[in-house]
């Protein structure tokens, strides 16, 4: 029942992207550079460190480990994994992010990070020799997960651990919250997302796992032109159909509210993290 419910659930991140004319595998092409900057600035590095520290706190050891990083982007986690001694296979479909990834791993030995430049959805796990081939499979906020079958494909690559993170509620974007009432006449409401399906199915199918839900926030400064394009994209993802009238409404609001032309956007929300144990079924106890 839960498998069917997830598969039939229309209001998913991937479905909403495609309805908005955005191919999930290329969703970050237009903002690859800014995404890279946000990933490796002080705030971004602290966020990555918190997540990696949590994984290590569950007993995962990166030294000499093999890691499959699915949706590696420009290396926001590939880099710290390699710094901790892991050998990383980084899967990324965006050409622009792959180029940035190459720059970010340039200081590592050639055999430390292997880049696979193709969508994970197109990879035959068995033919590639990836079945139970990695100590840790890592998937962070990547639209390769859209139903239970996609989760099973990811789990099949892991020998010991699999980490998956997903939104646990609608992303709250300060600028969208400001503009939403102007466009719809209603306040922006936060919805529950697909994390519930994942947790229910892991539980029902007998997996051992740790889960954590946190609230995360990041801050971005956009130009007036970039903010306008971002708002148009967000409106499409949220099932609005931006036309010229709506575009002018948003443009006028930005001009009046942010006369400097610089717009600070706060993006926050609840995010779920799950570490699935595929080998050691005993409770991990930290020695003190």
C-alpha cells in the first residue's frame, strides 16, 4: 500500500520540476556557480561538517572506505569524504557542475575521486559492477529518489551503509513567502513531503536505521534580475503558471521593496536524514 501510495503521489519534487519544464538531472545548470560558492563558503562548509560528523557519530569510518556520492554536484560532500581518507565515486549529470567538481578535487591524487558524468537513473548497477560495491552510498537532496523502486536501486549499491537526505517539509523561501500572497491572494503554506514514505517503507521492510530531522537555513544575496528569474522558477514548481502580468507584478514588487537592487534571500526548512545499516544490525555504542 505504501509503495503504491508513493508511486501514485502526484505532488512530488520530481513531478513538480517536470511540470515546470525543469529536467531534474539539469536543475542546477543555471545556478551552478552560485551553488558552488554557497557550498564552499564558511556557512556551507559548516553545514557539510555537521552532516559528516553526524554520520561518523553513527560509526561510519571514512579512512580507506569506498563511497558512492550520487548527485555529487561540485563536490560539497565528495571533498570532505576524500579529505577524511575515502575513495569516492562521484556521480553528477550537470556538465557545469562536473567542471566545478574537477576544479575542487584537483589537489587529490588521481585515484582518490572518480567522476561518473551521467544521470544515476541511466546506470545499470549490475552491469557497472556496483552491486554491494560501496561501504557507503550517499544521496543528499538529490531528485534521483522518487519512489520505493528508486530507493531499492540505491540500497543495492551499498555494502555497509546508505545515507539519504530529503526535505521533511516544503522549503521556506523568504522572498517567495513575501510574493506568494500578491500572486495567489493567500499566505504560503508549508506542506509535508515524501520523507514520510521513505521512513514508513524502511520500517515496514525491516531495515535498521537511524533518522534525524533538523531545521537548516542558508542565506543568499541575489541581484534584482537573478531574484526575478528565481521567483518565476519557484512559482512554476509550485504549480503556478507565470505569465507577463505576473512577471511584471513581481518585477514591480522587487523594484519598490529592494531599491538597492540587492536582495537577501533566506532559505530554510526541515530536512530528514536517514542512515541505513545494511550489515551491522547491532546498536552502535560510542565508547566514552
